[in-house]
C-alpha cells in the first residue's frame, strides 16, 4: 500500500526472485515481467491455493503455505522453478496464454 503501481512494477522488475500471493493478477504480472516467484496463497482463498498448487505441480513456481513458510527452504528450491519462461509480448497474448493454462488445470 506504499507504492504506486508504476513504482511496484519497477521494484518487481529489479528483483531476481519474488515472494508473493498467488492471485490471478499477480500471476499475470509475473508472466509479463518474466520473473521467478515463490507463491504463498492467502489461507482460505481456494482460487489462490489451487493456482499455487497447479503451477507447483508443473514446476513453474515453487509454493509454500503461509504457516509453513521457510525462507531457507525457498532459496534451496529456487533453481528448479523458472517461472513462465515465455515472452508474451502483449497483454492480450498473456491473457490468452493464462486462459489456456487454466483450462489444462
């Protein structure tokens, strides 16, 4: 809540690894930025839990529950999960690709 959208985007672009929630719009941001991330679903948010687990099973993003979060473990697993690893080029293409991935879930 302290950064503007532009500032947040700049900070995320500068990061090597992002620890974040697993909401749909966050996943779109990660895809556009082509970033690796650790997904921490908000407890009780079934969509976030589902998305995090699905991308974990596909070796796209590492995930941990909020209550079991362990930064040392995250950093050890960092190399295996590369993120989306695709140049989406445009928001329309990104939305299409995420929709395709969601249908495969």
